[in-house]
């Protein structure tokens, strides 16, 4: 949000102020936009897409809708994949 505001209104000198408002350190703000950080974000997004496809496959197993607990059991019993229930709910 800070980055979008700075880019849109060209407020390069207000980075410190905007970071203070949302309680983010300046170093954390700049670190978020480094190349290394961008690669981590891309890798995490790719991994999430793979997990999403597997979970959708379990969700549509036998063409019945399921809740989080049933998806977890289907993944364990049919696909031999173990996920934490909290991870299923978060996705």
C-alpha cells in the first residue's frame, strides 16, 4: 500500500512517514522489494498453486462437496498426502 501510494503520487521523500503510520520499519519496507525477496514471493506463490490444485482434486473426489476435515482425510487416505488442518483452512 505504501509502495502504491509513493508511486502514484511520487512521494519519494515521505517513505519514513508512511512507514510510521502503518508501523512498518523502513528497512523492512525496502527489503520487501529486493530481488531476493521477490524470488521468495514467486516461489511461495507457485507452491501455493500446486497445493491448491491438490486440494481441489480432493474436494471434488467422488463428485461430492467436502469440508476441511473431509478434505484432510481424503488427502491422507486416497493420495497419501498429509497437510495440517490449519493449512487447509488458510488456503
